[in-house]
């Protein structure tokens, strides 16, 4: 059943394993929408007091700056520091509301159990070719289309709310500044609330999409579900022993495949990756890989069987991080691996010609 169709929903164990690796369903749009909504609510509640506080602070500060006695006594730096603290205190309610909203929406999406798996370094993320593919690949185009739809939807809602008020705003030409500013604040706050509601709906829809996409990516084969169920029924000691035997058998099979490799690329001491290319597949296949002691064993086996060992630290790290045993080299590493194999074949041909 290996390589069969993945039609089964992921089990709790599979979901927990993905969570430990940092793979969770999360919507950045929902985060932004909730933070925006919280900021607008905080502005609506604390806005008048905040504006009055800032006006008072600025008036007092400007008045003190013009007084030579105050400036010479306390110093301009002290005065500016005091003004800055007052400004921060005035803005604090809005900032705290946004920070609290960001924490709540993130916890609501991914839970309260943090995992450090997502913080581990991943050399695949540092690969320029892979990054270029992410920026200009099909997924990037899909994200661009989604962002254009979001911007268009929010823009249409704002336009629908603003256009009927253009005549009223135009008729306010010549009114005093206080009345004009009050009307503008009322209009802008209304537009912002409509945009925030639209953005929130988009964020909820995006979260549902990300959840569905996440579960789809973790689907399992029927055989995988059966094997996991069997293992869960066994005592913990038996499961551990079974895992050790499976790992030992897999390592033995991997080591047995090293003599069939065309080349072993190394770090040169920390990583070793054995590659084989027989022409029947579209790309070379990783037949063995390992780190530290396992890498040393792979190099020793390769030397015993005449398999070329070539130091190439960037390629070795990328292959070790991104390709599992039995998998083919990804497209973004084709060129580097092709150059490596061409070098190995040239050296082998030169040796045969000199014999």
C-alpha cells in the first residue's frame, strides 16, 4: 500500500506530530483583522480622552520650551523625555488592546501549547532556488490572486459607503475647522469600521480554508491508519522495541544500498548523502544519508566499494535536510547534483583511460 491514495482523515497522533513540527492551521488575515478591530474599538472608547491628553501634553510642552527659565533649569532633554512618557501613556490603551487581541487570536487558532519544532533551523529554507520557486511558483500566483480579491472586496465596500457621502462632504467647504474635523472623524471612523468588518469576514473565510488545506495535507493511507491502530493497541514496551527493530532494519537496508551508489556527497565530516542515478528515473535518488557516526559509516562503506566521496558542504546539507531515503532529488537541486555527477563520471572515465 506504500504510495497509495491518501483518502483517510489524519489521526490525532498524526495531528500532534505535525503540531510538534510547527505545522498548524493559521490565518494571517484573521490575525490582522482581529487586531484592526480591537484597535478601532479601543480608539472609539479611549479616543476622546487620548486626544485631550495629547493636546494638553503638547500645549504644556510647547509653553515650557518657550520659557528660557524652564529650559535652563531642567534641560531640553529632560523635558523631551517627560513629554515622550506622557505620549506613550496616552497611546498605551490602544497598543495594549492590539497586543491582547493578537495574543487571543493566535491562541484561539493554534492553542496554548507552544512547540519549539518550528524554531529548528531548516537548511531547505535557505536554498535560493527553493525561495525563488516560492516567490514565483504556482502557490505564489494563487496567493497573489487571493490578495487581489481581498483588496478588491474591501475597496468595493469602502467605495460603496463613501460615494453617497461625497456630496455632503463637498457641501462642507467653508465651514469652520472644528466642525469639519468632527465630520471627517465621523466619516473616516465609519469607513474604518466597515472595512474592519469586511476584513474580519475575509479572515474567517481564510481560516476555514487554511484549516481544510492543513487537514488535506495530513491525510493518510488506509494502511497507515491500520498500522497506527495496531501499534496503539500494543504495550508501550512492545511499541518501543518494535520501533527500534524497524529503525535497525531500515538502517541495515540503507547501508546495504551504499555500494550501489554513484557518489557520496559529504559535509565533509558531519553529513553524508549517497546518490544513485541509473537513467530510468527522471532524477537521482537518495539511497542513504546520515549524520556524524552514521555519516562516517557511509563514507567507510563507500571507500571500501570504490564509490567516489566528494566534499560539497552546501549540497550535502540541503540534501540531508530536504530529501528522505528513497526519494528523488527535488527540482531546485537538479543543477547542483548534475554538475556533481558529471564531475564524478569525468574522473571515472579519465581513470579508465589511464589504465
